[in-house]
C-alpha cells in the first residue's frame, strides 16, 4: 500500500492568511461608490416590499436606480481610462 501524504504536501498551496492583498483592497475602493449605491437601492426596495409602494417609495427607488447606473457608468469609464493609459 502506498501513502499519498507526500503527494498531498506537493499539491497543497501556501497557507492562506485570510487577508486581502493591496490590489484587492484597491479594487474594493474603486468599486465602493457602486457598492454603496446598490445598498441604497436594496434599502429602498426592502422598505416597499411588504406594502403597496407610495409615490415617495417609487421616487426613492427610481432615484436609487439612477444612482446605481451612474456609479456603474463611472466605474466603467474609470476602468476604460485605466486600460488606455496602461
């Protein structure tokens, strides 16, 4: 019978320390306006989920959707501009 312990050690990568890298943190910082806009939209939708939406609810959701679209556009433009420079 052969043991596989030696093979297991060769395949296993370095232990994961659980901390994000600097590049991952930079990516999160770039995406933070979009993340926050998504949270605002989700909050607006949650407030109107169990009742008939009022005019104020509809405006709040519409405004939050526009904010998400603007954040996505800004992030796409930022990514495209970074791609042209690099």
